[in-house]
C-alpha cells in the first residue's frame, strides 16, 4: 500500500509538471500574437475558486471569493483560468493547515485587480527577487516554499508568463496583515 501511494504521488507530480510545461509552451507560442477576447474576470475567478475548494478542504484551508459582481477584461479565458488555478494551487500547497486563502477581484483607480492572498508563511524578499529575476526566462524557478521538499516552482513560473502575456504583470508581496503572500495582477478594464 505504501509503494502504491508513493507511485500515485509520483505520477500526480509528473502530470502536474507536464501540464505546466505544456501551458508554458502555449504561452511561448502565443507571445506577440495572443488573441485576447472579452472575459468576465469575476466569472473566471468564481469558477476556479469553486473548482479548488475540494483541494483546500483536504488541507483544512478556508478558500473563498470576495469582490466585484462583474469585471470585463481582455484575456484568453483558458490561460486566465490556468494563471488563477496556479496561484490558488500554490497558496493551498504552501500556506499550511488552517490557513485562509482569498481570491479577490476589485477595482483600483483605473484598473481591475485580481488577487490571491493567503495568511501562510509567504515568501522572503530574496525569494520574491528570484521570481522577478526569472521573469521572461520560461524556465522553472527554484523551489520557493520554506520547508517543502516537493515542487519545482513551475506553477508560479506559469502564472508569471501568462500575466506577462496579458501585459498585466504579476506582483508578489506580503499580505494585507503583514503576513502571508499577496499575488496581484492588474488589468485595464475593457473600454478604458
């Protein structure tokens, strides 16, 4: 039973890595010629949040959505969902048992902002700098989570590349309470 569990876990990791690499290849192929269409950011955020609830519950994490009722942006809906899925998945994987993860869509001056915030250990300034240094490199980032042995940082690399494709950029920093991690992507609303 132990060997079977280890084999299953190894297969799941391999599937995640392959999926991330395929998305990176799609983003790379789309660079410079991405076709962005009107997408309701709130709808995508709510759908991805609902999809990720079982994973959050399995780790005793409170996952929820808050924010606007509608927010239309120019994006590729499949890549936008993948970007958000990767950010939420990272928060679930690294925030720790009992954490709170919030997906948020809000208006900030002339922008619409998609956020994923958790109250876990977050990243150090050096780890955030490593993410910035790897931007545009289309390569796995060194594993960033404190005390975690698994993962290659591909999910975060995918999120960075997709946000850059949308000309939105992904910003990382401390959560509002001074702890955890806040990942935010700013979009120009359609018609602005």
